[in-house]
C-alpha cells in the first residue's frame, strides 16, 4: 500500500463524482535519482535513459532486438496520483539498479501553447491490463476516502476522457523545459 505524505494529499477538493479537476497545474512522479538530470534538461520524452539501456541490454542478452520508441511525458492533475506513479518508478528502478531512491513529485506549469497539447492517456489501457490492479485499488481507495462512489474502471470500456477525468492519466507528446518544473518537497 502506498502511503502518500500529507503535503501531497490533494484529493479533498480535487476529486468529485466526475473525477479529478483540471486546474492547469500538472504533476509528474519520478525518482530522486533522476532529479538532477530533470532539473538540468527538463522532462524528456522516453526520459529514463538508464532504464531503457538496461532493457536494451537484457533483450540483447537473450537474443532479441529492442526497438526504442519515443514515449510521451506522463502527467496527472493530482499530486497524490503523481506520488503513486513516483513510487512505481522507484520500484522499477530498484529492480535494476542499486542505491537509495525515493519518490519525488514535480509540479508542471506549462505555457498556454503547451497546455493545449495535454491529452487523455488512452494508451494507459495496456498498462492497466498488465499491472493495473494495484493502481485501481489505490484509486478506488481515494474515491472511497472521499465518500464518492467508485466509478466502473474497466480499462477496456472506458471513454477517452475517463482516462483523464476518472483515472487522472494524461500525457504531453513534447519535452518540458526545466523552467516549467518545481520539485515539491519530499
């Protein structure tokens, strides 16, 4: 179970029966090990180079090819959800790399032209089918904690906007400059 620090708990006032509010500030969950690079270079599409290299090396070891794709920058409108995804990033990285890593949340304040490019992350359907039970359980707990009915969250039958509104999953298919990012205190 993910224990969200109090200063990142923002579902009160941000979550309603219609889902998560969109305020114009987005959030991104990451690992403390990636912060220095992010603060220098911004959020890059397909950003975790070390994890991609490890996957590429593993595929080469077993004789398969690894085709790199350009993944978008994943966003959410909730600090709480960003923290959840940050913990998942740390878990994935701990499976490959030694060292102390902690979840970190970034506030993302995009210029107006980039705000218009944020889209519901319908591509998350595949991710939810593979490892979605833990996320759906976490998300259901957020709804229940606010006394709200848990929406039907069958990833195969969700409307496009449900990924944004009900699941808090969005993306931008562009890099995000460092000046648009603020690290929220741990």
